[in-house]
């Protein structure tokens, strides 16, 4: 099972969705597919700006650290599950090699015990997956809160009325002037705040 791959894609998708839903307003707004990587000076008269959430997530150190931590936990859970599964397979193989020599009642009790063990193994796998998903949801909420709080302060300081989000994965903004892109400036600020 590719828990690590699945987990990282889920984390990325959830984080992008979280950032986008935090930054969007119900009204229609200008949009973009711009990918400016250098900080641009947005004029004070501009009241609506946008952040490229794809770039934000790939360059925000907190997100990278969380992703690494979750991937490590997923890998550890996967290795633990693999070792438990191997131990179970060894027991099954040992039973199969001895099955013909065992009395019927001992065969039945061994098969019953192995069946219970298989169910316990499946339950353990489901519980481990649920625990990882719960932790991932908590981390996504923390990520959302950090970005939203920073953007609230940033927008107030700069005099912006709205900060939109653009993502290739969910392109709700189709065009906006590149001069409205504040992604690089936001990434720098978020990373500086995270270092503290």
C-alpha cells in the first residue's frame, strides 16, 4: 500500500483547498495564471491582490516540515504494518506446512486463531490509517490558521481589502494582472515568521 504517496498527495490537495477557501470571497474577482517569482511592488491603490497557492506551498518551510513529518510517520506505520504482516504470513506458512500432520481439532483451533489474527491485523491497519488521517487534518488546520492569520495581518498592513488565491489544481481565477501577485512577498514573510 502506498500510504506515503497517498498521504503526501492528500496533504497537498487539502492544504491547497484550505488556502483557497480561506482567501476567496463570494464576489467575482479578477484572476490570473501568472507565476511571478520575484517580489513585486503592488501600488497602494490596489485593494485586491492574489497569492499563488501552488508556489506558496512549495516554498513555505512550515508546510515542507509538516509534510516531511507526516511522510515519516506514514513510512513508520507502513514498516510496522509490513513487519506485522510478515509475522502473520510466517505463522500461516508454518501452519500450512504442518496442517496434514495435525489432528482435526488442533487444525480447527489453529485456523480459528489465524482468522482472528488476520482480522486484528486488518483492524490495526485501519486504525493506523485513521490516526494518520486525523493527524493530517489537524496539521492542515494549523497550516490554514497560520496562513490565514498571516494574510489578515499582511493585508491590513498593506491596505488590501481582499487577498485571493490562485492554483493550477483549482483555477477559479482565470486572469489577473501580474502586478497584483504578492506571492513572493507573502512567502518571505511566512518563512520569516516561521523561523521565529
